[in-house]
């Protein structure tokens, strides 16, 4: 850093900037400092009390559904080092010495010129006798979650004290640990801050339907030894509740002790008092996030914290961005239930406000509008059960857009007349689309004018929708609308022969039962083209026909459709020879078969290499030798590995519980089962699987299209991962499946992918382009929201039942073997293929 | 096939291809030769053949596009089997299609397209594959080279 500073344009002396706290807001400030070149003037040191670097606390409950500290982390492990910021995790600040301008930790004293407090908040534990018993925990940090997980191991029941937002999150986490879960709330309804009594009642119904017991108006008097369980909670009416585990989530309090101790101004009910520049009563010290008290308010959401971080950056760099308060509107999905709250949702801050309410007790939806006395402006709104209109209402609210003549139409069911949604065209340029990164519609338009041509481009430049993700749908509609307005028309035709996407062609083939390419192009090809097709549509059609009917790809009608790799069932290399990859399911191979591979490679002078997918690749096979090579391999019990096809490649596995000390399931056995089930499935692109026998993940399953990780109770399924050019972590899709459930879920997932993806679209890209994302995918596959699962099951069963080894089929058919001749009129091999020797093997000269 | 029969086929070919012959058979060292039969071909795709020509040996890619009705409007094309972009002999193993109305083959290695008629590369105007006259004589396939 010192060298960098000396050579930088800024000749001023480098100042020491210390940030206390490495939570979401503290980390955001670091990002702002890095992105805005502030490291030229500040040498930044960050102290984090926790041992982990900053992570996503908003999605903390996903820790129990398979995400780990690394995947929740907000940056790559080397981000701080690469950026030149010193991050000291696991080092708590114990004192701020304002006179010496130093912070003190148990490891030393550190001088500062400017100091930022981003210490956040801590969970409030009510002063109940017995609240410090073993197994009485809080829900705030990853370490808290580890403690909850450890305590849950010997528990069957769990109670969350507190029915607010975080309490319901915690309840979700306990459910994720398979505990019988109850929520105890002091108030007369759940989420008293966000919803009214009607909304709260609906919320209670829905949450109880999920098997979570809800106890309202209960004040816990004491916690003592239980009879059937570890603890007994005694309430004000002497009723009792027994449970093994208690999590307190009764609100948060600002972590302002350091500030109190050094004499900074503190609010009556806590919080470090800051002004619009986020400056505390000591101008050398700033405070941001949940520890900061601005205008008598603490902001317990991440978006206002980010806005404070931006104001702090501005203060540190003499800019003029200020913090002017923040909208606390919020859209949540708690235990799968939508809850939305906008502005003055209770209607108690605006005298004369009028309210509209809509309650559907059957569908369990509740919507409420708070409008100004003249009925023209939206002052607030409340949603329970369905957040579908949240985005529209938020735009009316935050942009002061005049309401329609019948405001109630905004919350009435869509089947009735006139339910106007506020189109993206109606939004003003100043409308905030993404509040996490403060991106307006105007910013998006500017990005498009600067050359962004799609959603991904806009996201890359503006970061919109990369925070909490709540604005994804709105962002897409704005981008689409603006692109259209600029005359950008995206032609989705697969090629000049068909005015259809791959998905549309798939539907045509399936619905009309078309079995050949010639029939397809005859009936549905473009009028003004010839009827040959091309190297785009023919392989795509071949793949679709194979997915639907699974006839051998070497049949006469299909041969001209295939790429050379599929035609000759081997992978063409740069000199016109082929590589041969027999299937080695799960990477398990007997010594006898290994010997056969060696003998064949030796006999036909093949270069041999172990692949990344736990198979053996034999290179340099001449076209005319392929049938002989395969006759020998098939005689030894091998079958084709489909390395040439857009189809299942390998199922990589670790050795699993059979040998490994740590394995909890037989991962090799499962890998072999899966590989044999899905081998031969033709798909839009290649598919790779991985199966790990325990959470150590030695099979790297989370980088595969389908990843499976063993648990004590069965299998966790991850989907849509990728290695290669654009690595992507697979996402957790379902947990603790038994073998049958696992097959069924993968069947449906794969068939839905085969049916709807574009040609040459891996699952990762398909997933990123899927409207509705992972949640939609889960609805389709796990909840059958489209009602197609029976059909997907049948289709997959057809593919499984009709599998045959294409090479076994080909070598028994002289007609098919005719193609494997170097020349139709001469037996000589191609004399221009020349090999040379390197490291004891042959390679192309 | 007897020598007499062969001579007769050649005469027929000359008649059938009289127009083409004037353009292509102008050099003295070319002659029509039989390379294979219709059974050796793969409809809407290619096969490779070894050709001894007056200029030395050549590897030829033969493409066969059957007409819409049996035996009528069949088309044959003979192009260099050698792919100038990869220097491998693979053109016969490419996918046949049509682009902008003209039949083409896509090289299986780097996917450049070549017109079956004339051998012009669509991606690089400076590249053109050699072509040969080719015709059916009954069920036999004959090439002038």
C-alpha cells in the first residue's frame, strides 16, 4: 500500500481509516471506497469480531438448507487482500481512545485519522429467569447458527421467542433442522410492526398450516427444567410449554457500547447519534448501519444501511451525498408466506388518511391501501399472502404517482375488471428500481443508451438486482420496455430455416408426433428457404427427436442431421482422427477392464489420458479403426460413453461410505445408479453430475449441472452449477431426499430442462434466463405448478426404457458400418495423418 | 464391367455433360473414372473417395442430395476432402445444409461453410475448395479427374 500511495497522483499524506465491523454495511463501505478510488488517500483497516469475512445475513436461514459460510460470503476470499484493504477478522475492538485517536484490541493499539463504526446490532434477550440455560440461544451470526445446529442434534422440539420478522426467519431455520417448531409472541399478532390484526390473523393461519405452532399474547415468566423435554417455559397465566431448544429473537438493539464508553452522543433508547453526513458528535468518527441513530430512528434493513455507507464515503471524500432518511418499505417471504409493507402501512401517521381493504379467506390473501384524503396519493400499503402487486404499489408510493380513479382496483383480484398494473413506461426517470444499489430508471436508460443490449448487460453495469434481488421482475420489465422503445427486436429464430426457438420446435415435435427432420421442415420450415436445413437446426432437431423418441441416432433418417461426432460416435480431433471414451460409470472400473483399455490402446496406437470426469480417453483412433476398437471394447463389457453427444457425460463420485472414514452414504453406488439411469438422454447441451458421500464434497458436485451431496438422512440435491468458462455454484434444490425421491426429482428437472432450454444452453445459463428463477423451478418440479410432472415422468421413463448402446447397435449392422471407411473406393488409410512421439506416446505431428 | 460397356458409359456421360465438358474437361490429362456406386453414398450427406488424377492423387468428398421423387432431380457434388483451415481431410464428414438458398457443407472442425456448387467458402472469400465434375451413370458414380 505504501508504494502504491507514493506513486499515486494524490500527493497528500495517506490517512489511516479504521472501520469497526465487517457486516453487510461495513463491507459495502469498503466496496464503495475501493470502487471510488478512495484508497489513494486512505489506508483502510477493517476489524471484524467474527471469524468469517462479511456474509449475507439476509439469507442466513439458508445456512441450514445447505449453504455454507463461503457461499454466503459477500466477496471472494482474496477480495480485501487484492484491493489493498487490511481485514482483521476474529479481532474485537475493546476500546476507542479518542484523545490518542487509537482503537484498542486484545492484540494492540491502532492509530486512526478517521474512524467508522459499523458494529450493527445484537439480539435482545428478554430478562427472563433461566434465559441463560444451556440450549437458550440467539439467531444473529453464523456462530449462533452453529450453536443452534449443535443443540438441535439432541432435540426434537424448538421454540422461538418473538414473532417478528427475524423470529419467523429463525422459526424457518428450526424447521430446516427438522424440529417441531413453535413461535411465542408477546403481542396479539405476528409481525406487529408490519401488519394489522386482519393481516396478522391470516399470517398466523398460513404459518400454522406449515406445522409451526403459534402462541400469541404470551409473556414468558421463567424457564426451568422440563419433564419430557429439556426446558419448560412458564407463561404469565401459568400455562407451560416444554421444549428442547429456545431461540430468542425479540428484537435487536444497537451495539453502541464502544461509543458509550468513549463518550459519543447516544440516543435515549440507544444508538449512536449521527447527522446527514453520518458524522457522530466527534467529527473524526462516523457511524453507519444499525448502530446509527438518525433523526431518532434506527434503520434495521440493509438498504438504508447501504445508503448510509454511500453518505459516509461522500463525507470521507468531501462529496455532497447525504443521508436523508430511508423508506422502510419491505417485501418479504417468511416461511414461504409473502408479506409486504409500504410506507405508512398502518395508516396512523397521516391524519385523514383513508383505507381500502381486500380480504380473501379462501385464497388467504389480504391487501390494504392507505390513501390521502383526496384519494389521489398512496401513503402506504400492506400485503399478506401475495406480493404480486407490491412493485406497482411501491412505484405509486415512492414516486407520488397519481392513483387511478378507483384506487381499489389496484388490490382487487385480477379476474375482475380494470386491474391496472403500472407499466414500466409510466414510471418517471427518477423512479428507483433497485433500492439496494440505488439504481433509477434513468440510470438504466443511460446504460442502454451507452450500449447495453440485454438484462445481463444492464445488471453488469448498474449492479441493479444484485443486492436482495427483490426488484428482478421489475428490472426485467423496465429493460425489456426500454429496449423495445429503442427498436431493439430480439429475433429468437433458431436459424434461417425455422422461425421458431428450440423450445417451440420441441413442442411442435412432441405435440404433432413428428419423427423425422424432413417432415419437420416440410411442415414447419420457412417457405422461402431450401429444404436441407443447416448445421444449426439439424443437430438441434436430432437432439429433440432423440429426447422425444430415442431412436438410434445412427438410423438412416437421422444420420445426416448429426455433427460428425454423433455420426461416428467419437470425438473428432484437430487432425481428423477421433478420441474414444467408453463409459466408466461413477469412475469405478475393475482391473480386468483397465487391462482391456490398455491392450486396445496399445494395439491401435492410441494416446491415453485420464479425463476430469473420471474416465479414460483414447486419442488418435482412425475412422476405419473405430468399429474394430469398439468390437473389442464391447466384448469386454464396455459401452459407449456418449462423450461425443449433447447428453449425459459422467457422474463423478468420491469413494463414499464404503471406504471413507467420513462418508455417510454410498456415493459410488448412487453415482452408478444415476449414470446408468440417464445415459443416452439427448439434451440441449452436455450434462455432468457429481455425487459426494459427505459434506466435504470431494466430488465437486456443486460445480455440476446436477450435484448430489450425502446427508445423514439421505441426499441433498443441487442444480445448475457449472465449471468451465463461467463457473457457477449449483444451488440447493431439495434436501434429505431418499433414493426414489432423488430419481423422481432429477427426472423431472432434466426433462423440464430438455423441454425448455435453447440449443447449446447449459443448465446454468438456462437457469439464469429462467423467469422466476430458482423459486419458479422449484414450483414446477417440486410442486407441479404447471401440472406436467406426470408427462415429464412418462417421457423420462420412455428414454430410460429405450436405451441401447449406440455402438453395440452399429457394429451389428453392416449397413451402418459402411460409413466407417476412409475411402469408399480404396482400403488404404488416410496417408496424410502423421503422428510423432512424445513422452512415450503418439501425438499429431 | 467389360471394356466395351465402359466405353459406352463414357460416351453417354460425354453426351449428358456436353455443356459441362466444354468448361471443365479442357485439359488433356483429365478422364472420367468410376469411383463407386449409389449404394456407397449417404443421402443428404457425404463420403470420401480416393482419386488418381493426371495431377496426382486426390481425396474427394462426394455429396448426394436425392431429388424429391425417386430417381428424379438427384444432385451430386464432388469437392476437395481437404479442409484448408485445419489441414485435415474431413470435409466429407461435415453437415450438409443450405444457406441463403445454396447448398453448403460445414467443416466438422472449425465449422466454415463451403458451397457444394463451386466450393466457395462463405466465411473467407479468398478460400475456395477444388471441385470435380461428377455424374451418375445408372447406379454408378463417375468423376472427371
